[in-house]
């Protein structure tokens, strides 16, 4: 995903960047107008990749946009490829997480109020899917959050994502719920769901 009017490499110095509500890369060094300019560009990037993710998931509106990020405490991991587009760089994918208060059933059918980290949006550009980009982004997030995949709740996972979780993490036994979130066997082990 290229942005003709600005090189992606001018904004992102690493191939994975953490973005929060300020819409700035973590530790952004610039001041005043540099910050505003950078946040505007990231806003454009998030709007575009948010729509691409929505289309890939056949959703009628995006889960991720610049405006939505500004109003949330979500954490977004953005994957870029600095070598793409004749050295201008491209945006490859996003992974968005955040905590949600949920009522979830355990294996015995007991309901618990929990506030786990949730996977809210996950997308890799079509040209790069199935080449390990998703795994790279997901692993980065797990390490950054110091969390295991089975401790997380997933908002409406697609078939591709379920296949991804099975392939890379062996997750297959879903605990049935009354909401749109999917959790796997192990979610309630060691109180992980409430940490
Ligand atoms: N069909 C079936 N499984 C797939 C597909 C596909 N088209 N693409 C990826 N996978 C799964 C498979 O298990 C695959 O292993 P395989 O090729 O040996 O079968 C594995 O993912 C590949 O791993 P990566 O290359 O690391 O994954 P990728 O970079 O493709 O990222 C992702 C996975 C994010 C699911 C990506 O395929 C994608 O963006 N899909 C479209 C959007 C989507 O479904 N996002 C998840 C929505 S749910 C949510 O966001 C909470």
C-alpha cells in the first residue's frame, strides 16, 4: 500500500511501529508542526488500511480509522516494508488490540466478568498474505504485551485468522460464548483472562 504524495519511509523508521491515540510513532522526535504533519499522514494511512481490512473481511464499515484511534485507548501495530516502492516504503498490515469488559463462559458453563486484551483488527495486504508477515506482526505484539495467544479474546475472527491461530499456535478448541468474541481452551487458566 503506497501513498504517492509522501514516502512511507519518511514517517516510519522501523518496520513495525506502535501507534496510539496521538497518531504518532512511539517516541516521535519532532515538535509542533512536525507532529501535526506526521499525525495527519498517519490519519490518512489508518483510514486507507482500515478500509482495506474491512473489505477483506466483507464488513460494511471499517473497524479502524484515524478518527476511531484518536477516541480510543487501543494500541495499533503497523507493519511496513522499507524496501518496497523503489525505496519509498509501503504499508503492509495492521494489528489492533485493546481491553474490553466482557462476560465470558468457561468450559463448565460458568459466566465470568473479565477484561482481557482483545484482538480487534488484523490485516495483511493481499499481495503479502501467506508470506509470514502476519506471524511477524503477531509475534511482535505478543512479546510487547507479554501475553500468550490463548489469553486473548478475538472479536469475530475470520476463517483465515482461525486457520492462522491453529497453524502457528495450535489453537483449535473454542469455548462457546453468547457474544461475538472467540476465546480458546486455556483462556481461564491461571487467572489470565483478568490480568
Ligand atoms: N486461506 C486460509 N488460511 C489463510 C489464508 C487464506 N487465504 N491466508 C492466511 N491463512 C492462514 C493459514 O493458516 C496460513 O498458513 P498456510 O499458508 O500454511 O495455509 C497462515 O495464515 C499464514 O501465516 P502468515 O503468512 O503469517 O499470515 P498472513 O500474513 O497471511 O496474515 C491474516 C494472516 C492477517 C489473517 C491475513 O491472511 C489477512 O489479512 N486476511 C484477510 C483479513 C482477515 O481475515 N483478517 C482477520 C480478521 S479477524 C480480526 O481482525 C479480529
